C-alpha cells in the first residue's frame, strides 16, 4: 500500500521516532510502513492520519497513486 508518510513527516519536521510516539508504535513500525514492508491496521492508519490532521485516504492509497 502506497503512503505519503515520509513527505508528511518532512513537512511537519518530525522524525520517525516523533511520529511513532504520537501514534503509540515503535520507530521500526513507522519505518516499515513508510517503506511498504508493512500495512498498518485500520486503527493505526486512523491514528497516523489523525496525527497529520488528514483523512486516511489522504495518507494511504490502496491503488498505489497517492494524492498530492
């Protein structure tokens, strides 16, 4: 599943560890999600989107073409 997490983090100036703390997971989990090695659970996807103040669809795209 494609996602915009790396770009969104950069816009906020957050490290992977900072985002991980905000959504209650490990930095390794954020790294794996960013690199497409792990698809988050629905509750985690909502927490990640919420941390950025966005809808899930604005962060994750199952078709592989995230919106800009």
